[in-house]
C-alpha cells in the first residue's frame, strides 16, 4: 500500500513539474515573440534586404537572424552571458563592434544607388548571395548588445538554474524558429508586388531613411552605458 501511495505521489509531482515547464515554455515564448516583433536593428535590416533585393534574400537574412539567436542561446546555456555582464571590457568590445557594424550598414544604405526593381520572377535588383544575406543577418543579431542583455535577463531572471537542460534546449529551439518565421513573414509581406512598386518610387529616400535609422541606432548602442 505504501509503495502504491508513493507511486501516486511521485506521478502527481511529475505532472505538476510538467505543467510548470509547459507554463515556463509558454512564458518564454511570449516574452521572446514580443522582443522579436518590436522594431530594432533586425527589423530594419529585414526591411532593407527584402525591399532592396528580393524575397529570397530577406528569408536568407532571417536564417542569419536565427543563427545569431542560436549563438545567444548557446553562450547563455554555457553561462558565458554572466561573464559578459560582469566584464566591462568584453561587453564594451561587443557593444562597439555592434555599433560599428550598424553604422557601416547604414552608410552603405545611404550611399547606395537607386535602381529599377524588376517585378518579374527572374531577377530583381543586383541581388546578393545567400551567404552574404545570412552573414548580414547573423552579424546584425549576434553583435547587438541589447540581445546579449535580453538573453542574460531571460536566463537569469525568468529561467531557473534548476531547469532541465532538455527544457532549455526546447525553449532555445522555439526562439530560433520564432525568429526565422517572423522575419520570413516580414520578407514575404514586403516583397509583394504592390509593396515593391511603392518602394521603387521612393527607393532613394527609403534607403537614406533606413540608413539614417541604422546609423542612429549604432550611435545609440555605442553611447549606451552598461
């Protein structure tokens, strides 16, 4: 009888734990979705690449964002986020690299030449390679110090150190997939023929506006205190 009762009690504990983990996964998913949807460097780059190049380039850029998230998840699980948060030199190095990259992309956008966008299926603007699109997305995301702080907060304030590694990996995978899916949807929407035709008319001011926003973000990141 005692063994039976212990078995029932153990089963109840496992059910409660499972519910807690499901609630945690749901909470982390919602928090991350809100962070992904909010405008930032990733969103601006996604708009720029989708409109200036093509839908495929926008989607490959989204792959780069997802890979950047994978890096953040990896070092958070490894405990490196805490080290970064405690090391002023390391944090500032990441901060200035990220700021410099945003300013560099912004300047490229401002000085880029306008060109007619063909709306046919074969060729849009002089497109960039898949690797180049992934690299832009990856570097934009992984060098964003705000992303480092976000994951640091998430893995230290929301996720308990006692959370099983499997659950953490599930949450990490969900965040990677969320990032890819959201920015792929952004790319698909922005590459609609009507949207692209509007962009073609206002391409020059659009490039300069996005470039200015990227430069402003880069300066803001560089001047932000830890």
